[in-house]
């Protein structure tokens, strides 16, 4: 396996292959996030400056500067923790670049993991502008900084497709066969390729044996790829849509029924 890839085998023995995010993509994501943070902090500073006399009257300027520095660091951590927890390992910058943080083993980063990696950000920042963090990322084969190592976290690229190989594995109890639909209701069904159908069908056959998190993740990846093919967004129950799509695909590609040859008198 490529050293820039990370493979996780789920309890259902499905291999999930992640592409590791390199220093370049992580730097770009961090740049976007820090620009957003800078804009927000600038607005907050304007508000604080208007009320400065009332808030800091009589306080030592050094103390005020110290409080401000601590506040900036806490805001920086809170920004990342909030988004990484609510957006499943992503911040606005990471979402734009197409990367996310996961725990080793492929589990979601979660609140605790995000808190650990972000509060150790202070050590990564030393001596200046993420000096230690950048050095550790250059040394680590998976481009992790100190906070990532402490939290057992890893930056990976968003995977937009699911392959048939990901759903292969030891035989498991299969779901009932997908019957062909009686009518077509899904627009642009002709855009669905045979490989798309085979992967969807393999997922539907194995979904009963998958754990909730694996099932949700694989179904989400499938839906992302199908929406790109179809050219529109799909809302509602993902499994119900995948089942409907597989059924209508069979109907759409079913050979026409043979008609008896007519003989001339």
C-alpha cells in the first residue's frame, strides 16, 4: 500500500482506504481558517475598543495584553473544536480544501479528540508561527503535528466514491435480492453507469451485516457520487433512495420482452 494511504479494516471486514492529507493541503486549509478567524477577531476588537475605557479602566496595560492573548488563544481553540465536532472533523478551511480529521482506526474525531489536539496547538506554535508543529509534520510520515499525535488523529482527504473492492470481503448474510421496479421515477437515470449499479447493489446486499457507523459512512459516500452523476441533490432516507435507484436501474436496462414473430399467409 502507498505510504500516503491509510487503510482501516472495519469489524465487518470492509477495507476503508484513506488518502493522507499532505502538508500543502493542510497549510492551505489552515490559511483559510486563520483568515476567517482574523476577520472575526478584528470585528470583536472593534467592539472591545469602543468599550475599552469601561472594561479596562485602571488596569495595568500588561495585564490587559495578557488577557487579550489568552482570549485569542481560547477563541482559536473554540473555533476549531466547534467546527471539528459539529462538522465531523472539518473546519471551513478543511471543507474548502477537501480534508477532514479522523481518529486512527477511522473513527470520528469527536469532542475529546478535537479538544486535545487543539489545546496542544500552543506547543505546536512555538517558537514562532507553528515552528515545532511544521518540523514534526516534516518528520512524521503521515504529516501529523504534536496535537494530532497526542489525540491519535490523522488528516485525510475526502473520498468521493466507494469502490466495489471496499465492499468485498468474507461472505456475510445477504439482504434479499433487489427487485426491479414497475415504473421509472428517478430523473436522469441514464447517467448511472454499470459500475455505479454494481457498487450500490453490493452495498444493499451487505448492509444488514454492517455496523451503524460503517453503514452510514458508506451510504453517504455512495450518495455523494450518485448525486454528481445525476446532477441534482437527493434528500431523505439514503438507503431508501439507493434501493429505489437499484430497482429502477434494473427496469431501465431490462431487455424488451420478445414478441412472437408474425407470419404472412
